[in-house]
């Protein structure tokens, strides 16, 4: 226990020191939000990957999807790597960088305003970012707090407060410059961590063949291509987690900040390999929860004989990882989560301050004033997210699903069609955002699981924009 405390304290000190360095290099809003728009390929690749995967993957998704779907959950990992990473970099990266220069914008909401000549779309999209990134951040805080509760035997609320305070200090200090520097280290920690995690799991399970045999004996569908829940639930998870990145503001921001097109080509392959390794191992480990855990052997992960999905992975990690290596796994999940939280907080604050405050309330605010307000907004956003995480409104998968589904439903139609087609216009863009979001939320509150509701909402957003744009002549331009 003492060793873990020392290592985690050292880790925290390192993050703070890099935050101080980043703060000293931050002289303008562009530095704070985009690192000056001159970030290299390796830093961008790691900051993209570490923002994509967090405690939500390792604690929430790996546990629940692994338990329910078995090996078929690996399709989600493959979709994330090939669609959510490779295709996003390949299809969107150069266009986004070119667009950001041509339009002179630094946020997605600013782009939508200029592309469609719509102040309403700018305000609506910025408001949605701030609102729906709160449950996303809360899901990450929940995952981290469950992990710290299991690892250090401390109260969930105390763990939540500590993680919230640490995140606020880190992101308030240096902004994007700090993020890119520390994400390079975070990414390397994650690679080492998942390799150790894979080795420990296979060793504990007496080999891959034995693990597969045990899963097959529990339910043959756990080792089949589809898994027990069937095609539609699996497809919705793949679609939600792999298509949403085409319009997730915290991931798209990475292309505003990258140096040039050559850097995009290098970063594309690096980030794809990183995603395949991290998500593939994560979902495989999740599938082994049924092999290692029962109500009798790990009662802390069950209630009345039924699994507590958010507790499965923390309990599993405690049981299969050798004590001498457990601190590395702790740093793995902490690294992934810190990067994701920093990206979410930064984008949410920019939507409130840059897009709404500076765009509608005080257009004469100075660059220095923007940075100060961004730091205040960062801290406020963390506080709200921590409060929601304390309330634990649903499982991590459900909370994350509605967040990604809502954001994807708002942005996919306007953003993707705006980049690739000259024919879409303001009516189509606004309609796709509103109808997409309404469909997602309506289905969710009607009782549909959030991944499926989000998938249908995102599909609606993509279909509505070109259909409604036919109602009037096209305006705007593509890049």
C-alpha cells in the first residue's frame, strides 16, 4: 500500500510540474486552447488516443460488454481502431486542418456558424457540448473512483473529491500545451500497462485456450462472433463508439492543433496502432470476468447474485494482477482518464466562454480575459461533473452512451455533410441537429438503452441534413 501511495504521489507531482511548464509557455488563448496550432504528429497521435480511451473503457465498457458479449466485444475494439481512429484521421484530418485555416476558426461551433451562416447553430451546438459533456466527465470520474476505492480501500466520495481537485489543478494551469506534453507520457504508460495486463490475465487463466474453453462451457455464444445479446445491440455499440468520433469536439480539436498535413499522415498510423492495442486488450480482459469471478469468489462485484457491472473490472484487476505490478495498472487507468478529462474540460469550457460568452455576450473581451475565464470555467465544469458522479445516476456505460449519442446526434449531420458537400444548407443543418438530438433523447427516456438510442439519433442526424437541405437552394461551401 505504501509503495502505491508513493508511486501515485510521484505521478501526481509529475503532472503538476508539467502543468507549471505548460503554464509558462501559455501566452495567448490559442496557446491555451490549441497549443498554438503547431503540435507535432506523435504528440497529436498520443493525445488523440488517450482522449479516446479512459476509465470508461477499462472500468465501465470492458466490464459490462465483456460480461455480456464475451469475445464478440472485440468487434467494438476493431471498429474503434479502424473506423473511429484510422478513418477519422484519413478522411477528416486534412480537411479539418484546411478548414480551420480557411475559416479562421478554433471550435466546431464557430465552424458551423460560418459554414451555415447561422448564429443559432453556433449557440445551440455550444450549449449542447457543455451540457452533454458533463455526464461524459462524470462517467470518467465514476470509473476512477471505483478503481481507487478498490485499490486503496477509501470511501468512494473521498476518492471522487481527490480526483476532481487534482483534475481541476492540472487543466487550469497549462491548457492544451500541458495536455500534449503529458499525453505523450500517459500513452507510453498505457502501452506498458496493457501489455502487463494481458500477460497477467493469460497467465492466471492458464493460457488463452483454457480461458476460451471455460467461456464456451459457460455459454457457447460467449466465444461466437455475435455473443448472447445478438446483432443489433452489438452493432449499436460499434456504431456509437466508432462513428461518434467523426464529430466529437474533443477529438476533432486535435486536427485544429496539429502542425501540418504531413503530421496527419504520420499520426494516423501511430494512433491506429495505439487504439488497436489498448481497446483490443481492454475488451479481451473484460470478457474474462466470467472466467475469474463468481458471487462466491468475489462477492464485492455482485449484489443478490447479479453482477455490479462498474465493480467487475476493479475487482478483477485486484485479483489477477501480481501485487508488484498492480501499481502500473493503476497508472494505466489513471493516465487514460486524466487525458480524457482534460480534453473534455477544455472543450466544454471553450463552448461556454469562447462560443457563448465571447460570441454573444461580450465580443470585446480581451485575449487575456478569455484565458482567465477559461480557467474559471474549467474549475466550475469539474465541480459539476463531480457532483453528478457522486449521484451515480446510472452505470458508466449508460451515462457515457447518452453523452456520446447526444453529441453525435447534434454534430454528425451538420459537420460531416458540411465538410464534404456544397449542397447542404442552414435548414438542413439546424434540422439535423435538433431532430437527431430529439430522437436520441426521446428514445432513451422512452426506455431504449442509451447505445441504441444514440445510434438511431446519429443516423437520423446524418439522413436529415441532405433531405431538408433540398427544401431550398444550397448555400455555403465545402473544403
